[in-house]
């Protein structure tokens, strides 16, 4: 998705506002990126990483069913990525805590070993998320539901 904007368009562009509300789904669950008001042409090699990071955050929102940033009653701001780090901190309780952290609407219909692999990537690399691994997780977790199948998300192939 984001990599297509960076690698397969001339000139390459960075969206700068990639978030759940800017990803639209058609009746076949094919995703389209919307709202290019902040998009810019790529001026240096670091710029595309903004969209890759943002896409990883969107995928974490999908996994957890939570927003990337939430404000609690007392005004405390909770960041999803920091919350996940806390969930994964204690190795003995990691599996149970990760299952509780995942969106209950997924109804445990995902391979916990893949979820733990993603967690290990987060622990090892911080938020330098390996998007292909996350996409592979969704392919394995969702099977052929909603336009997803074959071990990956079909709609990620063509965005324009």
C-alpha cells in the first residue's frame, strides 16, 4: 500500500496522514487511500518511513480494536505502542496478556504464534515495524474472510 506510493509512482509521494479514517474499503474490501491533502513528493529517503510507521500503527489498531492515542478520564494520554510494550514486558505472562490485549471481536481466530512473532519484532526492532510480517499475520489470521487470502492481503497489491 504505502510502498506502492513510494516505489511505483513517479514522482514518488508520501501521504503524511495515513490513518484508519483515510483508508476506505469498497464492497469487495479493496482498500483505497483517501485524503491526499498533506501528500508531498519524496525529497529524501527518510520520508517514506513516515507512511510505513503510520501503516504499522493502523495495523496495530486493527489487532487491538483501540485507537493509537487515547485520553483516559484523568487526562492521561495512552499510546497504543507503549501499551503493547507493557503487555509484552513480562515473558512468563506474555501469551495471556497478548490475548487479552487483542481485539475480542477477533474471537481468538488468529494464530497466537504469529501474534507473538509480531510482538518479538516489536521488542527487537522497536517501531521499525516489518510490514510484510504484519501483512502475513493478517493473511494467516483472516484466511479468506473479507478479501483476504493466500497468506496475504490481496488489496495491498493495487492501490491506484
